[in-house]
């Protein structure tokens, strides 16, 4: 169960048929019932569950470039600083 600081609670589970991760909004009552049943409560910032429909999904080339940058970098702080530009 995921709860953001703005009280927009969601719960998640893995679909037993397709094995996809399903995330759905929920109510305070459902949160209470899930907690009573033993669901673990996790507080996360709202940004974690935000989705920008205009954002491009990562692809294999992006992951390969990231992996190469990690291998080529002597200092992760330098790599992080270069990402800010």
C-alpha cells in the first residue's frame, strides 16, 4: 500500500494471471481494512507515483549509455554534476 503526504492513497499488487504490477487509488476505509489484514504501509513522496504522459520511456540505448557512463566515470559525483547541465 502506498500513501503520499497529500493523502492520495493507492494500493498495489501483482496480478496472478499476467504478473503485471497493478496500482489503484483507494479510500481511507480501504486503507484501514488493508492495514487490519496485515498490509504494510509505506509512505512515499507524491513524485514517486507521478506520471508524465509526455515523457519518453527509457529504451535499451538509454540503459546502455547509462551503463557506459557509470563504467567510464571515476567519480559518481562528477557524473551527477554533469547531468544537471
